[in-house]
């Protein structure tokens, strides 16, 4: 049994900075998996082909996950949260 959740049959692993970001927002890798599976694409700028950037909105908060797909696993490089206000 694997300790890490799997996305597209690859384990999701984290960098040190992204693990601190997850801890700050009290989220874990299973929340990242939910964002990757059910979220919508939200690139702020054009990224390389192997980079996935998805968002998921809950109330007025939007959670963003940036993942790099490597050969053996997916690496979470950034996790953030911002508020969405309608005008």
C-alpha cells in the first residue's frame, strides 16, 4: 500500500516549500488530489507542457495546486489560497 495518493497512476509528492504551504492552509495531499481531479484549469500564464495548474472553489475561497508531471511521479510545487469576490 502506498503512502501517497495517485493521480494519473503516478504518486503525488511534495517539495519542502509546498509542504509548508499545505501545512499553513491545513490541507493534505488528498485535498490536492481532489483539486486535480475535480478542479478547473486556471493558468495565470503559459506554462510548460508537463505542468498542471488547477483551482477549486469553495465558498469565496479558491485553492490552487501547481503540479509538475515527471516520469515516475507528480511533484507538487505550489499550493495556494486566495479569495474570490464577485462585483
